[in-house]
C-alpha cells in the first residue's frame, strides 16, 4: 500500500494541474496535454502510427506483447480533450500487463464533434482490426473515464451490429451516467480532487449537444447489457463516479454477464495513470492484466 505522501502526490497532481473549463476548448486541450505530459512513458515502448480509414491510430508495442493479442484503448478526457500522446504511459502499461499490442486512437472530440461521433470512431477502429485479420476473440476493449463509457457503448454497438464480439472489456473509473443521478455526486463532492458536479455537468452538456443524458450509448447504465462479453470495472473510492459504477455492475449481473468489480480505497479518478509512483496504480494495472490474461486464455481453449 502506498504511503500517505504518494497518495497526496496523486491528489495534488490533479489539484495543481486540472484544466480550467472556463477557457476556450483549444486552450483547455493544451493544458490537458501539458498535465498528462508530466507522466512518464517506459523506455521500451515502441510506437507505430497507423491510418484507420482517415483516423489517426498508434500501435504501442512492448517486449511482452504477443502479435495476435490486441488491447483497443479508448482514452478519457470528458470527450473534450485527451489524445494518444496524453495517455501513452498508461495505455502501454496496460498492454504490457495483457501481453498485448495496444491500439490507441484519436477519436473525434466535442464540441466540434458531439455524440455519437466518438462511439462511431471506436466502432470504426474495431472494424478496422477485424479487417486487418485480427480475431475478435484476441481483442479486448478498455478505457478510462469517458473512455470507460465508450468501452461499454462500443460493446453494445458491436453486439447490435452483429459483429463478432471481442473477448472482453476493462472499464477504469467509468463515466457512465451523464445524467449524474448517483449519490456520490453529493457525498464525494469536494473530496474528489479531479471532478466536481459543475465540471462534469459542463462536459456532459457539451458532449451531448441536446441529446438526452439517458441515451444508452452515451450513458451505458441505461442500456441493455445482455449478451456482452466479460467486463472488469475498477473505480477509486473517493470518486464522484463511484455510485454509477456500482449501478452498472449490478445491472450487468442482472443481465447475466460475467462482471467483475473492484473498488480501491482512497484512490482518485483514474489512479492507474500514476503507476510510476503510486503502488495502487501498479496494482490496478496488474489486476487488469490478470483479468485480461484470464479472458484471453479462455478464448484459446
């Protein structure tokens, strides 16, 4: 378990660097890139740019990567900011834990491209992987925050379009109720150093652009989860988004899918990003890796 100093370092990282939502979106994105740019990327991560039918993608490969395994990662950032580059340190380590090649994408962002553009881009990336010859059973989809929402939304989209389902999904600190109905938006307000009720409301309204926040592909807790592959949900105990993660897990269990859940005491939003100095960040990545390796192994039997 991390000491108090390391936990405070993670808390202060957000408090000291959190983007200002009152400034123009282009400046907000610059601030976000600068914030995440302070997090390291391992020296042994090899990258390769790819064109996914007009969308920018990047392969991230580490020595542990198996050529036939793919982790399709959907970054967070409230649908307004974030990129391949900003999340590379986290995405590449999750790929390492899964013994997989990571495919990260620069999906379209709001307000220029509101809902459902990011989900459409995620589906494009998944279809591209299938067209490249990757077997669906060797693909896992993962994402954090807004990317966690996209992970569930993409899984539902794949099911509904009758494409072969991937092996599973990993949702880290998922933002899956854009209507903000969960009680922890009240009980964790002022405790969560990253998210405030007002800030989340602004991001939701900008992304939705008058679409109902209860639309399932935007807020997967309102969706039909039947028939989805195994999913692992991880959330920090101090997050305003804790209660919606619990609701999603309950809904998934009632839908009969293989759902796993773990709450990390004292952890902030997307704490695995701090794996370079936070023991619980390392533990979360390894925990996700255990799940992914289990699911991949079942597919080969």
